[in-house]
């Protein structure tokens, strides 16, 4: 068994594309092997800025021979049918076998297909992988760019190493075709030509000379000797450890950043972390601005002091082991970062000169949505809704502070800093509000009103922040649904699904009692047309169903069954999420018990009988002389129904489940001892009515028909 090595060396591959490229290379190559009937014992891929590599372990020298058997027509079939079969099989008449099939002589062809050389299979595989590689962006280059027939790659491809053991897999990459001049004369187009071989090059600066690779077994170490670490995970570890040690040596702590670590590893083949400094005067700028400037523009890590505050230090990752220990590299990077931080400080100081109130007119020029007006219109709606949430007692906060924070919460969208770094929206507004003397609760609400922005993000609990954050998201959801613009399929351009999850998190984290109907009324803003869309359309039902779907997603990780959420939502009128989830939790605990499982079985049996019989006959009454089991069920319902109803009203859902549990034994006995489909039509009608009563009693708690099992 032999190993195969493929290295595709090109100009710099963008760091963000490298991991996906490794996955695609493995997937495409595996598919090519599968087509040929080959399977590698293992397969590994590497990516650096200048090369994409695959190593397949333990491949055979050739594919296995295959014997294929084809069944043909009967031996006495017309000549035309036999000749057609011969053409299909590629055989002559005397090569066919005759066998008995159900008493009739039938022709069979046995085709022996010899194995193919793995070298040829690999050559074909390389060609197909290159032709079908799904780069997000690709290009043609050189003379080959004159024709659409030439190869496309992410950056100009420079060499191909293809070794099966120590033998070169013969392959030539060509592109180009004939074209005509304006007179119709055929002209040759220069072709891109790259022949496979065993030669690559090392590090661009440390070892630019050619290296002849011996085999897959020596590849990684030969390149390491040429100052190239081909394993991306090893480069990441090198940067992580080196950056941490550099920070510790300076008495600082590294601010770890996994995304930045991966990006730096994708930019270097021989990473060397180096620590630099910047002027302490820049620390007057908010630390998030400094970190974002260093990260986004320069790909630098930042550090903190012993007190946890941002230090005037950064760590860059060089792609060279400099003779001077990196002093000149650090000096150059310090100059570049100083210029970037100067720009950031300019934006910050310029923004501080304008009051947030004075930025409102600029929001009037930004369209939020053609049907929902400008950002200024949205701010007005959010401010009214935030005050309403407080005045209705849903959020316990100062209504004036809630409205003030809401009116300022989008102002930073038109500041210079947020224009440069959109990621800082909200955060910068909080800094500007604090600097301009706003109440700390207002500044905090502006800063955090976008939260939570995703799974794992902090959920606000400060009352003013909760009011503004909830109002912002509810306004978006309510108005998009009022205008009948819900998300469709995978498309959600206004992140309504994320907004719904955020609303659920805010409500549950803060125990807020909120009904969708009241929110929609508040969102209609006394607008008759919008009011009619709510009550003559299906806005409330659609929004409730949307929240139900999002609640199922949000609760899935907590182990809550989606069918139980459906069972409670199906009753209608339950859009208080705190109350709904309490009911779901009680229902889940009940369903896990023996009483719950048996009652569910009894309910489903009753529901199926009612469905089969077409419901309860008109005029059905009560049996004058019920059988003992029938009378016991009536008595159990007489006791359980008021208890369950009272418990639900009091939000004692465990008590409601306990009341339902008392029905378990009577319903079991009823089905065991009583014939529902009695010959006496009055008895039959009464017993169907009793089953319907039992079903309705259960429905006071949940629609058991939605529960699986």
C-alpha cells in the first residue's frame, strides 16, 4: 500500500477561505476515489497562504478487477434483441452463456473488467478536482485569461506536486482553445501549462529555492526545514503560545481571540509573535475602539494590565524570523497602528462635539424600510413603546428614563466612529451619552439595547435597558408582521428570528408578563389602517405561531419537548410566555410519570373513537342507569374539572396536572368494562358525550392530541 501526496501551490490564498478549501479538497478527492472503487486508509489536508495539500494514506497500486454479470433476452429471442444486448455488453455471440431461468433458456454476459492503474486514477482525480473546485471567488491569469476555457483558481496556480510513493503522477494542466480574428481566421490562444512533478519551494524569504519532495512521508519535515509549517493547527498553536509568552514577559495578559488566531495562522507560513507598544495617550479612546482598530485593520492581538484594563501594547504575527529579533518589524507596525489610532481618536473627539439629540435630523434621511418609514420614525415608535411597557407595569422602570434612552438609542448610527466600525453601534452611543451627562441608566440602555444579539450573549436585566431593548425588538417584529412581511424559508434580511429569540430571552430572564395582543395594539399607534390589519387579518395568530417556533428552538437545548409547546399553544389565547412555559414544564413532568403516559393513551383512544363516530350525536344525554365504571368516570370528572380549571386560573399548573391524574384510573376502567358502541343508541350517545367531556377536561390544560407518543 502506498501514500499519495498532492500539493497545489499558488499565490496567496485568503485566510478566510483556507479551512473551507481543505474540506472541499478532501470531499472532491474522496468522491473521485469512490468512483474508481478506491478507499484511502486515512486522509489529511493542510493549508498555508501559498499551498493547499492533501495526503491520502495506503492506496493500492491498482483498482480491483471486477466481474460484472448482465442478464439478456431469452435464447430464442429475435436477432435484433440479441444484437442489441451484444452491443450493450461489448461481446460477440459466442462469448455469451445460456442458463435456465424459470424453465426458459436465457442469455447471460459475464464481463471481466481488469483493474486500472492507481496512477491513472489519481491523474484523472487531479484534473476533476481542479476543474470543479468551488472557490467563493476565482480568477484566470496570464495568457490563459484570454479564453474562458482556461483553468480558474483562487490565485494564479504556480506548481503541482503529485507523488504516489516516490513516483510522480503524470498530469499536465492546460487551458486555452482556438479563436478567430475579425476576419474569421483561426488563431491559437496561448495555454496555461503546469506539469505535475516533485518540486516545490519553501518560505518566500527564508528558503525561496526549489525543494524536491521525496514522498508524502517526508513532505511535512522537508518543508519545515525550508521554514514552512504546513499544518495549520500547529501554526495556530505556535501563535497562541508565542503571543501568550510575549505578553507574560512584559507583565501583561493576552486578550485571546480565536478568530484572530485562525486568521493570523492563515496569513503566515512561519509565524513569529512579536510584542509592540503604542502611545499611552491613545488609551483615552474607549478600549473597544482600540481593540477593534488593532484587530480589524491590523490583525493584532491586544493585552491587558494586571488590573484588567487595556494596556498600551499589541502583539503582531510576523511571517519571518528576523535576525534583529523583530525590532524593525515591530517599529514598522507601531507606526502603522499609531496612524490608525490617530484616525480613531479623531472620530471619537469629533463625535463628542455633537449632542446625540442634534443627530436626530440625520436619522430622518435613513430609510429603515419603505413600508415602515425612516430610522427616525422607528425611534419615535420605540420611544412610545418603551414608555408604554413601563406605564403598563410590564417593566418596572422610570418611564421618563426609558423614553429618553429610546429616543437616543439610534443616534450613534450617524456618528463618524460607527460609520468606520459598524460593530460599535450602541456601544459608542453609550459612551457619548455618558460623556454628555446623561443619566447612567440611559447611557447603559443605549449601550446594551441591541442585546442579546445571539446565543450565549448577556441578557439585560437593568430595568431601563430591558424596556428599550424589548421595545426595539417588539417594534420590529410587530410592524413587519402587521405589514405581512415574515421571514420566508432561509431568507430573514431583518433578522426577525433572532429578534424573536432575543424577546423570549428578555421575557424569561426578567419574568415579564406580556401578551402579544396588547403589544400589537400599542404598535398600531392609533392608526386605523394598521389596527384593521391586526384584527381583520391574521397578524396575532401568525406572530404567535412564529414565537412558538422560536420558543421551540430556544428551549430545545434545555431539554423541553417541542410537541408539548405545540400542545399548549394549540389551546389559543396563551401568549404570555412566562405562563406558557410554566405550563409546558408542568406538562413535561406529568408526561414523564406513569399517570401521564396512561392518561395520554386513554385520551388518544377517546379522541380516535370520537373521530371515527363523527363526534357526539345531537341530543346526547346522560345514561339513567350508568354502569359502575361509567358512573365512576362521571364522578371523577365532576371532581377533576373544577379543580383543574381553578388551578389553571391560579397558574398552579402542577395542581392542574394532579387533578387530571385522578382521571387515569377511571378512564382505564371505563375502557376495560364499558362498551362505548352499545346497541342502544341512547347509551352509545351518552358514552360518546362522556368521552367528549373527558377530552374537553384535558384540553383545559393542553391539547393532548399534539403530544407525541
